């Protein structure tokens, strides 16, 4: 028998082969990643050179100059604000042209760059030059690199999610049957060409609980103050934004609901605010509370179908009025609060978070019965039968102690850190929390499409993404009323509208700090749940704070309405039970509420970190029939939910670690393989 003379590799030789394989494989990954990165175009942001943009470009991503202008001399602010508003107008016009020229884009790969992005860059350059001149004349200087903010990028479909195909008039083409008069971006099925899309929705019953509560420290301010201002039943709307674009009509490019102060428009001043009427029950509260409207894209038209900021800019469909608008000021988990200055302006959230990234995003979406368990930042919830859509907001709770506004409208206020502490130089103020409840028909998700979706109004290029939700506030309380708010919060009492019953006052907090943990944050609940009409002479007669889903108002017991049909446990002082879960806010812990969402707050001036907070699997158990009365295709919904990623995440992040990591992970993996191979070789030779 012939003997096999081939030598089997020894352990040492096998180790050498393995090391070489690791090095070669890792090097290949690095090379491939470098090649791919070099050939990428418009990844989540603008670049300095020209780019080739495919016909699949679905929206425009422009650097937000306003966030960079942190130092603007007072004499230049009015002109600079107008120039910034012009930049927004230019983007809106460019997006409209993008949406209305799909056929030309399909025929010419260079159309978007040559006919849309190139001219837009030239227009932005002219505006930036004027801003630089305004700053210099006022004794200021422009930020370094400001000229590099002129170019915009086209965001391709794989990043932004595809939107409905459009014809040259910008109307959605649905089986080539878009009807004249539907308005820009809306076809006969009611879906806007500018979103939302199926992937913007998630069945909330499939989402894991993600709500946490920071520990309360000894000396925390545990009280709360509710102000009752209605739900905008008198339909006080406009598309202005007096904070960001004073003196500019249609500065928001989307429609706002207004409660409280009735004189808020682009031309309002502190004097006109002080002299205005208010829908608030307490006439000493003339503050302005306003937020973008929510619409159902079901093919119906509302009053602004042909108006700027409405149908002309992709905000289409039937406007939903909130059934509840609960406004509550709460304290700090680490100490006492000081009074807000009159005319303090605060914006929470970012209307451009889809293209800006999540640095200032602060959206929270949920459903009644789920608020203390699940909060979504970048998805709209699909609520089960009998549950309603809830938007919650928790405003910045730290103030710089000096300014009522700042050049970028953000750096004068900030969020507390994860422990509830304000940064050095900032003071804790009463934190404004808001809870808006809507009876929104549940959209149907089928075959990757969504029918009759609801969505928040926004800038058209933001594609109505849920992460762009935001809220605005201008404090116009009298000093006397603000003093009562501070005293109430610092003394651990529940005060304000609907809190007249002395039994609602909370006991003084124990010197023993709370362990925190699972106590839900639920702004606006547990106090102020009676439903009085606004005072005589005001226009808004909408009731506020009634029980969700037809639940009985528990105001007779003094401790909140029943939410989602849960029994009010007022006699025990535990606050309203939301879907069976107690609202711990009524036990005197004064937790910082953001609708139950973990706040993950950044330091002074940096906004709120809305990194992924909710896995979309292993949901809380909720009974639901296979086909409920709402007409929901639950099989399709389940299919959609199963296909969604395991975490809620921003649909597009411009720059930062998220962007870099998405592009460079193959190179990083390759580097690990190369390093492992080298170490193995070195060990072999040793």
C-alpha cells in the first residue's frame, strides 16, 4: 500500500495560515469600505463639491445655519432672523421643485444637481453673505466655516424612505388618478407625497417597555401646578413662528394650534402679549402655548388646502383637534426651583430633526394605557382599539439666570442631566410638561403601504417624520402667579386649575431619597383633571382633562380622570391609573415628566439626547381581536411590525457618531481582523 507522503500542517503552521487569512480578510474589508466611502454621495449632509444625485432623491438636506449662530449682537438679530427665514423659504421652494419634476429627474441624472441643488447653493451663498455683513455692522463676527454651510445634499430613498411618486405638478400619482385641486402632494387616497410612509408607524403592543424615572433626592421640589387653557376649540391657527421668525408671515411653513394667549402671530411683541386675552382659566396666565397640528391624510380637505403652510406646502388632510391638552409645571428631583422670567421663550424639540439629526429632538408619542410603559421618539404609534394617540412634551428645566431668549433660541435654557442637575451657571425653573390626547383613526398598513395615516405638520422637506414633533412656549404669567407656581412646587403641593380640593395637597417629602426606578413620568396627570370652561370673555370653550376613551372623570374624588378605562384610585392618593398602571406623579415625588419617556438629557445648551430608547419587540400584552371595529388590517400590521428594526432609531442622522458608524463599521471590523492576525503572528514567532 502506497504511503501518503504529504505532510500534515503542524499546529504552528496552522496558526500562521490563520494569521495570514485574518490579515488578508481584514485588509479586504478596509479596502472595500474605503472604496465605498469614496464613491458615496450626499450621505446625510451637504458636501463642498458638486455631486451626482440620482432620480431617487426624495428630499433635500441643508445644514441648519440657525443652530450655529449662537452669538448675534442684539442690533443684528432682527435682520439675521429674517435672513434665516428666507433660507427656510428657499428650501421649501427647492423641495417643491424636487417633488414636481420626477419625470425630468428620471430622464436626466444631473437634473437635481443642475436645476435644484446648484441654484439653491447660489441663493444660500447670497443670504450667508448678507448675514456676515449684518454681523460685522453690529460689531460681531460670523462663525468659522459659515460659507461651507451653503451647499445642500439630496437625500436618496434608501436613507429617507421612499415617498409617493409624483407628477410634474407635485401631486401624488396614485394609479395615475391624482385629482386636480387635491393640492400639492396629495392624491385621491389622501396620502401626501411628502410622507409619512409605512415604516413611520409601529404597533405599540410590539414595543418593549422603555420608561424609567430618575431617583429623587432629598430636598427635591415635588409639587405641581396645573393651568387650564383649553384645546383650541375656537381654532386659533396660523403658520407663523414669532420666536424663530419674528416679523415674517408663514415663518413656520406649517400650521400651529394656539391656547392661552390669543394674540400670537409673527408680529406680536411683549406689549401685545401682555395686553391680549387668554383662554386660560386663570386670567393671570396669558402665556402662549402652541404646537404643530396633527392631520389625518384621508383625502378630505381642510380650510388651508390652498394656503401657504397648508396644502401648498404638503401639509394636507383633516386637522385633528386634541381632546385633552393638559399643561402642568413640575419641580426638580434634586432641589428647589426659581421663578421663570416673564416673556421667557422656550422651544422644545426640533422641527428639522429628520435632516438635522437628534441633538435637539424631543418627540414623545404613545397611546393611552401605555404612557407609563412606552414612549416613541421616531415612530407614530398604532394604538389598539379603545386606546388613543398621545403626544407629550417636557420642556427644558434649566435657565441661564439672565436671558429670556438667545440667538439660536436654545442656549439660554437647557435640560438637566440624567440625575436631574442643572449645569454650572444654570438654575432650575418650573418644568413645563404638556400632554395632548387625540382620537386619531388607526392607519392601515398593508403590503408596505400605509392608508389614511395621521402625521404632524412640518416643513415639507422633513417628510412629516414623527421625530420632528416640537412645542413652543412664551411665559406671560404675572409675577404674582409665577410666585404661586414656584411656592406650590417647592412646598410639595398640587395647585392650579382643578386642584382646589385641599386633599390634593401632597405630604412633605421624606428625607429619605426615593429609589427612583419604575415610577412613571406622566406630565399633566394626577392633578388638574376637572373640566371647567374658560372664563367669560375668552373664545376657547374646549374642555380639558376629561377621561380618555369615554372614561369617567374622577374629579369628584379629587385625583384625576380615569385614563383608558382604568379605575380612578383617588381615595388612595395615587393619582389616575393609566391603563391599569398607577401614575406615581400624585404621590408627591414631583418627577420630571416627559410623558413617561426616559429623558436622557444632555448638558447645558445641548438639547436632549434622543438616542434609541425602545425596542420594537416583546411588547406588553394587550388583548386585541384579529379584526377590530376600526377596520385595521391586523395581519398586515403584524407583518409590518415584524419587519421593523429591533429598536426605534432616527430615520436619518446627519453627521455624528451614528453617521460615521454606519459608514465605517466594515473598516473597523477589518482593522480588528488585521490586528488579530498580527498578534497571532507575533505570538507564533515568539
